[in-house]
């Protein structure tokens, strides 16, 4: 190994070791499994580990499978141990810092890669989710990996590379179905890459085929188990309907997040019939009914749907001032939430602008894609922007390096 390459490897290894140590120190203070979603993922994983099949005891399709299956592998080795589960999360979180390094180095050079990885190692949201049994870290890792690969593509990229990128997208879809529509942005990327119409269409087909190759076996499993076509998971259409109505409701606390729990309870009480009607159905019936109700609501109340989408978009990008620590919901000080959010929001566009048009447009597409999916379709909440943090941190690091370099030249 050349001296320069050895020095780079030592730097990266030191940063990853720091990331692992910080996460281990945080996780060592936690105990038990967090309520609601983490408990559900844990039930799926433990049932698989025991040989009882992919189920939480009620449904074989309500959660995307990749994270529970990884967790089941840990449980098969270590037993039903929350500490072992969090060790998996620590490992994924450390690897996420490595992905930030790769993105930063590809876009701006080694120095920016190191700075981005160092920021990721100590970034409070990254450390926090390393102790939380959810899909955030895994989804960000896979989407960050796909971003690193995608940012290296141009109009001469081979079909094999495009198919491989699609396979990474397929894994991301199995971690979080919000990525299902990723093939739809390939034609837009192809335009920026100055590809011909024919080559752009071919790239889209090959990328989609790679994603389908990964997702299709799980879709087939769902059909064999339920007798219905379910690409990844159920419950999405019900959530789409209920959250659209909730975000459009006059009582929704758009600028008062501290009142969310109280207002949500009031909304559920006032719409008890809507929730009870859905709860009495099977998973597949609930999804079909949810889609019918959503389409009816959007058709009859287009203004309400637009208001819902705008509120989701605002909530997707607002600073997050809530967290769950050791099964307790806590309120973070607004200054702290702003301190770790606003710097990257302001620096990332500075890092974006000097990039070549193809890469600039690709990164913008990623941001627009997730923003649109979580405002128009899925729920808009700050933790759902988590898969964008690797790119935002890398762009922010690039901005810092460029600003320092300019300051030195002027000085």
C-alpha cells in the first residue's frame, strides 16, 4: 500500500473507531426495548429467530423485512438480547460514517471526506438512532451507499453498474418502502447526464430490474402467505388515508409540536368511527379500504389534501425537538435542535452549488424525491429525513473546506 493510501486508511480507521466508541458509550446507558415500533420490530425478529416465521403474532406483512431479518440473525447467535440488538445498530451506525466519508471524498476530495466522517461520528442524531431499534440507520446506510455509487455514474456507465445500483435500491426498499419509486427519477438523472432518450430509457429499465430482482422474492412470499399482491408491506394505504385527514384537520398543531400528543388524542376521539372501521379489517382489506377512502377524500377535498401535503412538507423539514431516550419521550431544547440542524441546512447548498451540473442535479433529485414522497404520500415527520443526512453532511463538509480554502487565499 502506498504511503498516501496508508495514511488515508489510518485516518478513516481512527474516525470509525471514534464513532464506534461514542455509540457504545451512549448505548451502554440504555436498557430494554423502546415501546411501539421498536417492540414490533423486535417481535418479528424474535419469531424468525425461533423458527416461528415472519410475524409479530398478528400480521405477517405489517413491517418491511430487512431490519427484522438482520436482527433475527443476531438473536439466533446471541439470544433475545437488547444489548446484542443495539450492537448491530452501533455497527450499522459506524458503517454509516464510512459512507459519509466516501460521498464527501467522491464529491470534494479526501479532506472533505474526513471532515464529513468526523462530523457524522459525533453527530447527535446519528448517535441517538444507534441506540434506537428502528430502520433509520439501516435506511440511511443503504441510501447513502446508493448515493455514493450513483454519484459516480455518467452517460457511459455500464448496464452492470446500473443493475447493481438497482439492487442496492432494492435493499433500501426492503428496509423502507418509501424508496419504491426510485426508478422514476432515473430518467431525470439521465437528462442531466446528457444521455440520449434511448439510453435514458435503457438505464431506467436496467435499474428497475436490479431493484425488482431483490424485492420480487419478498413480494412472491407475501402473495403465497396472503393470496394478495403486496410489494413489501401492508398498512401503508391506511396510514396514507388517516395521516392525510389528520394533517388536514384544523386542530393539527402546525407550529406547536409540543401539543401534538394532546391534539392527536382529540383527533382520534373525534374520529373514533374511522379508526374502529379500519381496525376491524384484515391487513389486506384495511389497505384496500384505506386507498379507496384516501382517493375519495382527495377528490372531494382537494384543498384539504393540499393543506395536508404542505403541512407534511413543513414537518418533514422542521427542526426536531423531541426524542425517546431509554423508553422516555423527552423534549430537547429548541436551541440544541437548531444548533445541529440549521448549520447543515445552510452549508449544504453552499457545497452543492460548485459541483458539476450532473452531480448537483443528482443530489437535488435525492432531496426532492424524499421531500415529495413524505409530503404527498407518506407521513411527514423529522425522523423520516434521516436518509438524507449522509448527503447533507458530506455537502456541508465540502462547503467548509471550500470556504476555508477561499479565506486562506484571500488572507
